[in-house]
């Protein structure tokens, strides 16, 4: 079995807080892997360790068969990362930013120009290529950020909340772009709170809660596993599965004055 992402015993402590606790992951080549959990579960911390942005307290990470500590530069040449918060240089225009990213990855000027033309058209940003990024809407920034990780044709992508705060049109566009990347053979590691989108797109789902992995399954097998293994026959979609595993005690809760 060929794994693009392989992590063993991944742990991160911040003082007395254990944000990620002994997490092990195996993500096959060409998978669209959905990594979900409530706020504070450890999703972003895990992504930051998998991408080399954060040093784990313990554990090992291999990306594309290479050790992240030893082969960090080679791995990052083949990696695209879209963080939850905007990491764009907003004093640049969209065109200047994509050119900068392309050069950073060692692309020739002619190749950058050609790919920028396609990316601006595909992302429907052609009318804003010379607009400063600080003037972009949130959805436009998300699309530009995605364009910037596509430009060097990475083999593995890490996306932290790519659909947050964007309109349905932009969301559909981003989903289509990711499916194109997956069809081309790229491996995509995705976190999102929009569970209907995760269920629709992803080939495998992993749920993390309080720093620990509590459930992993191919998407097509989730309902049967929940019904047979956990006796949760009422779970008809990923949201139901998620709530039954993460917050079963929330059922029926509410504000006292709203019950009257």
C-alpha cells in the first residue's frame, strides 16, 4: 500500500495542555481525506505538524515516502498548504502575488505567465488580477489562495477550512478544482466544518476529538459501521454520525426561557 501521508504517535503539548495526543494517520495516494472535529479538537495543530510548521513533541511524519525532519525542503517543493487564516501578502496585486509564488517554487517566467492566465480565468478572478489583495472579498482571497497552491502542481495538498465564509458559487468552483487535482493523482487532506461538503467530496473520513482520533472510515462505509458497531441506527448522514460520537450529551439541550 502506497501512503502519501504517514504519521505515527504524533503528539503536541503546550505546557500542561496536550493539544494532539498520540495521533497516527495513513492516507493513501489519490485520497481526498476529510479530517473533522469540533473547535479545539486539534485539527489545525495536526495539520501544522504534518506540514512542518510546528514541531511535534513526539512522533514521526512521512510525506511522499520522505521523512519530514530530514527531507523537509524536498517535501515542501511538492506540497501545497492553504491555512485557515489568510496568509496572503495583501499589499500586492493578485497577479504580483501569483508571480511571486511561482518564482518561489522555481518556475520559469513563461510557465508562470501561462499558468496565471489559466488560474485567473478558472477562479473567475481575471477582472481583479491587478487589484490589491486587501481589496478582495473573503471568497476572492480563498480562491487566490487556492490558485497559489495550484500553480506549482503539488502532489499533496493540505487545506484548512477552504470553504469557510464563501458563497455557494465559489464553493462549487473550489470543489471542482480539488476534484480535478485528485483525478490527476494528488492527495488532499481537508478540514472543514461544512459536513455535507466533506461527506460529498471525501473518500475517507477521520474524526478527532480532544486531541485523539475517535473514528476513521471510508466514506461509503460510515453509515453501516455506525449502525452495526455503535448501534446508532438514527444516524442517516455524516452530521448525525459526528454528533453521536462527539457530543451525544447535547441532545435536547437549550436555554430555559426558550423552552416555555
